[in-house]
């Protein structure tokens, strides 16, 4: 079995979760954390794959200045706001 060393802060967090009744024991806290990490990694991989696909399709915008980028963000935000009203 792999030995894991935790900081005092991490130990206190685990104890707090168990004392609050959110988990039965430290093993459950760690398992939940690893499960969430796995889910977040999978989501990140999916987002990267989608970004790669968008790039391959040419579905992106190039900005030559920070002002052009800011104007685009403002314009996009205004379109979203107008759709909601």
C-alpha cells in the first residue's frame, strides 16, 4: 500500500468533514476527493478535445490588439444581454 503524508491543514480538513457527519471516516473523505479529481480531469480532457476540434474547424477569432479583444467581449456580452430581455 502506498504511504500518504498529509499536512496538518489537510488532516484538520479531513477531521472536520468526518466530525460534521459528511463522511464516515477519513478513507471516505479521501475517496470522495479522488473521485472528484478524476471527474474534473475527465471534464478537462473533454474541454481540451473540443477546443482542439474547434481549432481544426477554424472556429476561432484572432485579435491583433487588446482593444479589439475587449470590443469583441463587450459586443458578445451585449448580444447575450439583449437575448435575455
